[in-house]
C-alpha cells in the first residue's frame, strides 16, 4: 500500500500537531468520564420518560454533593444527589412558572433567572430564590427584564444577572438595536442568602458603551471574581464590561475585537478539510470566567455577525493576552469531532468556559457546542498548554468545575432525534487519557490535521499487524480511504486517498476489504430514493475506481434503503470470491432474513444466501441488521450484527460466526440456502466501558495480521450524534471460535 498519500506522516505527535508544549504523564493527571446521567430520570414518578428534558446551565452546592441545573422545557430547576458521583439520584424539581435561563447556588439557596416574557418587546423576568432545605421558592424578585446568565459572588453577598432582553431574529433580519435595552441587575444578599433589595433591584445601565449598537447592549454572560467585580459579555455588541458590584460602577469597558483562524474548514462542502481561513472576525464572546482577579477567559461563540471559533484570555484592562486562533478547529478535525455541516458558519462554536484548580494547577475548560467536546488547557500565565480532549454528549452547554471533589461536570442540552439530554461527570486523577482512541496526523500540504469522521468500515493490512484501513460514509461529500497506524495508543490516521473516477460521483462507503491482487474492494450502500446504486467497487491504492459492479437488475427492483454494509474477499475451492453483507431485509426477503451476496470476479457472477437476524430485544423496539463481514479463512466469517438503538436502549451489539463450507450460494430467483449462525461475542460491555452514551453504530470489524480483533464505531459526522469514535481492541480473534 505504498502509494497511499502521506506515509511519511507517521509519528507526528499531538504536541507538534497543535504547536503546544506536551504535558507528560509524570507531571500531570487527567480526567476520566465516570458517569453519563440521563435527565429524563429526574422526571416525577409516573411521568412519560419520553417527555422532553434539558440540562443547560449547571451549578453545585458549596460541598459539591448536590448538582443543580436548568430544564428549560420543563420550566424547572432540577436537583440531583451527587454524594456518590457514580450513582446520581434525583432529589426533586422546583417548578418556576417560566423558563429558567441560568442558575447559581449559594450556601443556603439556589438562585434562578426566570424568563416570563410574553414577547420580545414586553420583556419580563425575575430572580427565583429556592431554599436548599426543602427546595421551595422563598422569594421572587423582579429583575426588570428577561434574564440570561446568573452568578453569585464567592462571599455570598451579591447575585448578578445579565438581563439580555434578547433580539427577535425574525425582525429586520435580527439586526440590532431592538428595544428594550438590557442591563446588569444586582441583588444584595443578607447572611441567610436572602435578597435585601428584592423589591428594588439595583440596575447598572450598560447603554452607550459599545460601538455596534450602543442603545441595545444585550448582556449575555456574567462572572464574578473574589474582589466582587463582575465581567459581563455584551455578545451581539462584541463588547465586554467590568462592573464593581458594591457600587454598581462600570470600572472598564472595551471592544472584544476580532480574531483570525488559518487553515480551517470554511467551505459549504460537507468536508472536514482545511479549505480556507477566516480573517478579522468579530469574537462576539458568549461565556466568560475569571482565571484570577486580573484575568478572564471568553468563549467566542458568535451570534450576530461574528464568532471567531476560539477562546481568548484577557486582562482586566482589556488587553488580549492570548487567542487560540485555529486550535479549537484543529482539535475537532484531528479527533474526528468536526461538525462539517457548520464549516461555513461558526465551525466548532466554542460556547462555554470554566476554570478550576486541580492537582495544584489552574485548568481552563472550553466547550465546543457543535463538536461535542471540551478542550482542557493548563494556565501558565502566558500561552496555555493543551492537556486533554474530553468527549461529551450532544450539545454541551454548561460546564462546572468542582475542585473540592476532583470533579468536572457538563450539561448536555440536546434532547431530540432519539438522543437524550444528559449530565456528564469526569473525575480527575487518571494516569492517562481514556479518550481519544483515534487521532489524525498533520497534513503538511494543508497545514492542518487530516479531517475525518463517520468511519463505517474497517479492514486489516494482511502483512502489517499495525496497519488498518477505514472508509467514511455518505455524510461527507468525498468518499475516502484512511490508513491507521495502531502501533501506539491512540491510533493515528496517517494518510488518506479520495475515491474517484467512477461513473457515480456520490458514494456511501460502508465496507472495505484488501484485495490480494492489490487495491481494495469497497461496498457502497445504495439508496433507491436518491438514485444511488448498490455498488461493489474495485479501486486501486490511489483511490481510482477500476471497476463498478452492480447487482442483477431484477434484484435491484426489490431493493430497500438499507443495503450494502460490509465486504470481505476470501478464498474457497480454489477461487477468489467477494462476500457483501446486506444490512436489512429487502422486499423479496422473508421477515428476519437478510442476504449475503457472493461475487465471483472471474466469472462476473452473483450468488446469494440468507442470514437469520436476531429479533429486536430493546424495550424501545427498533430493528436489527448487519454492519460488517470479515473473513476468518476456510469459508468462515465473523458478522457484526446490531440494533439501531443507543444509550440505555441498546440491546444487540454482537459478533456471530457463519460458515460457507458445504453451502452453495444460489442464483437470484432460486431458493436461497439459510446459513447457521453462532453467537460469538457481545460487544456491548466494551462499548459501554467509556461511561458515555452507548453508541448505536458499531460499523467496522477487522482481524489484524497479528490476530487481534478490532472494532470501530461510526460517529455520524457529529450530526445529531455524540461524535465519539471508539476503536476497540476486543482481544485475540481466537475468542470467536
């Protein structure tokens, strides 16, 4: 396979990848995910588990043993017992009678911002004070507008609320100013945590500060340092202000300025490629957190006209001390977490930040809302050092450090399309990162990491025990074959080739097998409704299509959406044959039976057998189908069989074995022989070992030249999916016998 592009990329380190100082295992500990807790479990007894629930902004009690978060569709603040972080338990929900936008927790109470606005013009809201003893509302204080972020000072003297009075994006194309103007609301607290000015909130007027729309400041997020100074982001105005809470005086205000990012995905093509750069884009910061009393960090999500795709460290005078440039984008690309659908918009979209001290070091955590990850950096006082990449669930919104318990928490808000909202917990103290299992090397031609994702098929190099090949599916515009070096952990994508030159431009690669005469066999899943053919492809090592092989026309007429999924070349009775697994039943198949198609390249003929599927076992229903076929020699095969369910609904993720010995595949139209299958391995425990959402798509399976059984999952291109890719060594392939 010497022709595969970029073989010389092997060995490029992550430190070189990001141009950052490496953090050695001897000097730094790491976080390990220990729990992923579904929010629907906090619903009252008898409630429908399918009820939409959200975890958005998260906080903890002073002792870190109670987690508190907002559930916007439920109009409630949720309390969870985290005394045992491995076994979270619901404590209760406090109904607010309005939309909770944020929450902060003091010694005796939780403080929630509640939006009760009828529309964008009549902006109303209040501060709800919720007693930690009993979880009842003890006060409702008018905030004089629609709240967004809520913060409490460390000494318990002040609660500050960013009153955004958000814009109507459908009015005048969302252009600001749009009245009424927002402000910063300040409540003074007594020793019992009760507001002393509940009926007379102190208002800090923030109009006249920004150049973008001085009459409409749109405060977004607030954070308070130990000097009781609040830093406030005015996101749409691309501005930042610092306010003394005791006096209500604005101490400083300054533009958030612009930033650039080189060699990142920017084109509308659905690819994770360094297609261009962004120059002088308004940062428009969202979340903000103090690092110490003189410095703070912003996540530059953007909203109105900007979004610089990174994070920035500032001092209190408004000087930029560090800007991450393209680092967040490159992290997403190298880890397979790049949201290619968002490349032309705001990319990975950093939204949340948190700061905490762990192991004697100050760490900075930056959420990627669209890439579903958190980048962990060590504060050095100058350029921060990248430490670790943490996978999250879908839509990480709020993040929280709990240093007293060595915990970090993420609230994941997406609850749709079969994905449920979760709270994820990570524990500090691991000796090495458990994730990722795959990263990519730098592409020196593009000065960026090799972008990848949606790995849907896997094959082993027959001579090199440390080399695998993977393909990506139709999520991306270009179909690619990737080379993986698995000699170290994480495995590294060292090169790729693009499949090209065929009659059908769009491919949906789902299977790959190394051909003994050179090149690869590829299975491209068809889609009748999209006029995509079900294709068996022979391609060279450079990705050039040498042959496109179709099924008999009368069989194609019986086709369904779910078709070619895996491919395996094998030898039998002196002939070289190719087996292709069809995922689900077609119109002509008996229920519970799917075809394995056997192609004879010398005779250019097809034969078929039936494989009996397991019936669905998930309480959530769904279907069962095939994802992969791997030759084990002597006419024996390993089959990857799975249901289409994830999380707690996942029930069937298994490997079975079959044999074609003594079986004669039938021509289409004849009665197909039914294979006898044998259960070999349940892969669910291995997939669940990472303590995350159980992924629904184990898609690739390979047996290395050294006899190891390797599994890979498809991350769906981070599109309404967690984005994790698991490359799992399941042990010796002899376990299948």
